[in-house]
């Protein structure tokens, strides 16, 4: 089955977590809004599907995945679904719930990262909420980010296999890699000593980047670079010296 | 099996979504941190479990549910799990994914509601972020809340059975009821004409309140009232006249 991924074409955003999973799974997928404009492709095709009144299960927002007749919204659920069909999740039911739980905690972290530059409203420009962004980011880097990173570092330690969940690399590891890469892009100063504080996360991140399917993908034009329109944005005035 | 629900004892918070599901399912559950202090009960028991180094799958934060040997964190996943075991979710696999997707969108809304009074940092007092809270709440009530409510109203309309997903009341409906009750507590002025704008959500909410198991629960001491320590807080200075 060829999956159809629907996501904004100009940012890695939340769509990237799905792309990484599809790439590692060697799944057949088309990145609909980024494909050349055609009958069922291009941004217009995504907007048409979002506005389709005949959909029984309309997604609230991109990304969403079309898998045959199913239309699945919410990044973590797309990954739950893919994890049941490809070798990118633990095998047991309990293991799959656990990977899903980690993914939702990653999603919570991602939402907090987004709000560092948009603490007042996603509908306003960053420039219209700069003082608030500075205040929120300072707290995020000092309190929230270390809390999340300590948690994930500890999860890898408890698993004792060098990654987050189960016996093999899962979509949660791929997402963690993406979050760490995004944090490095957004906050190079604050992340300068990252590996010293979180050696297991650093090693996991390096390991994911070297997986053959992922390494190939990262070199390909399918991989979108970070930019200041997405979740992870680099505003030097928000970055700070390392908290630890 | 007797489920053990772990959540902060003094607020409805995210624990309430799990309580409503357990009550509607007539599940046997103990609200651990609210039970009289004992061998495995009371707040101390929750803190002990959170700090337990032997847990393979440590939750990031309450609520979490102990079901036999499983420890499940993340509200939406607890509900996904309960929905597979009790008659509070659609029967088909696709229907269950859909209810779960709606629950995650409700969770996104709940996080945005929380941030109306804590736009800078959850670790700061409301009093330390009042101007920012006023700005964020104004945008939330004018833009974000209507976007979410229009979406859920439309979902009920498409289902044509008076509730969100599938052929019977699901945990997503119970959660929607709780969100509407919380919004009414927090923003009585902004919610004054709610039923006029969102008649299906209003009807769903009334219907849930009259379900025999839920009606009994709401009258019981097990139901915690809203208060200004939780997600839904009433600060008159944040409330505004109705946007529609």
C-alpha cells in the first residue's frame, strides 16, 4: 500500500516525525503537498482534503496520513499505526503502548518548544510577542527542557539497550533524534554541552543518524532543512548559555 | 481487576478524564492519592511510585494508571487502554483510532486552556504572568477556542448520532463534557451564549451529565469541584464578553 502523507510543504514541522518513520520502515509513501502539482498532489490537494465535507473522520490539522480508506490525524497516532505494520516499534502490546506513551511525551515537549517563540498566540508574528518569548524561553531552557531531557536520558538508561523502548530502534528514537537536531538548530549556545549532560541521548542521536535508511534520507532532497517558519527556530536573542 | 489511578489529590485536572471513563465503565478503581493514607494509598504512595527506580516504563507525570503489572501514563493512552476493555469506545479498530485521535485533539485544547493562565511558565505563579495571561487569553477566546469548538461541533454533525465517535457514548464524549464544564467555570462570560453557537456540543454535554452512572458520580463526593489550582481557573480579569 502506498501511504499518502499530508503536511505543509515548506517546513519539517511535525510532518518530519512521520517522514523519518516511513524512511526507516522503507514504506512506500508520497509526500503529497510537496509532490509536483497534479490530480491528487500539491498543496491544493491537501487543502481540498481538509475541506472535504464527506470525510467521516476529518483531521483537525496536518499532518495526517491516508492509508487506503483510513485518514489518520495526530502525529503520534500516525506513528502508532505505522509501528503496528512495520518494524519500527516494539512487538508486544505493552511495548507498543510504551513507545506510544514516549511519543506523546515527545509531542508535549515539541509543543513547549513551539511556544518558546509563540507564547501568546500562534496567530501572531514572533515579532509581536518578543518580550514574552524571551521570558518563556528562559524558563523553558532553565526548567522544562532539563526536566524532559533528564527523563528521556533515564528511560534509555533503564532500557539498557541504548535506545528508548524495546529491543530495536523505534519511531520514538527517530523522533527523539529530530527533537535533538531541532534543539541544536534553535539553541546552539544552550545545547553546547548537551553530550556532557545527556550522554545516552547524544549517543542515541548519533546512532539514529547512522542508520543506513536514515543516513541516506538525510542526504536526499526529501529531507527539509530547519528554517524560521517551523517549530524549531533560531532567534539568537532567545538562545542562552548552557544551563548545565 | 482493580485499576489504580494515580493523580494529584486536590484538583480535577487531567485525572478527571480518567475518573469519568472509569465511572461510565463501572470499572473497579481506586483513586490512590485521594484514598486514606495506607500501605499503598495516599499521596506518599504516588510519590513513591513516581520515584521507583525499578519501573521499566516510568511515566513522565500523573495521571497514570496501574492495571495489573502495566503502568500507563498519558491521559489519552489510559483512555485508549480502558476503551479496549470496556464499552466506552467504538468497537472497530478504525473507530478506536478515531476516538483516540479526538482525545488527542481534546488534549491539545486542554493544554492551550492551561496556558491561558500560565503562558510564560508552569513553574511561576499566575500573579507573576498576569499581563501575558491577559494577552494570551484574549487570543485564545477570540481565535483558538472557536476553532476547536467549530471542529468538534462539525464532528458531531458528521456522525449524526449526537456524539463524537461511533454508535455509543465514548470516553471522548465524557472528556468533551468535562472540557465544556471547565470552560464554563473558567470563562462564564465568554461562554454565556455557548449553546447558541454550538448547539450539538451543548446537547452532548447535557446528555453526558444525565447518563445514570455519570449523574450518580457527579452527585458523589468522588467528584472534585473545579478550583483555581487546576487547568480550568476562574480569574474574572481574563474572562471576556462572548466572541460569538
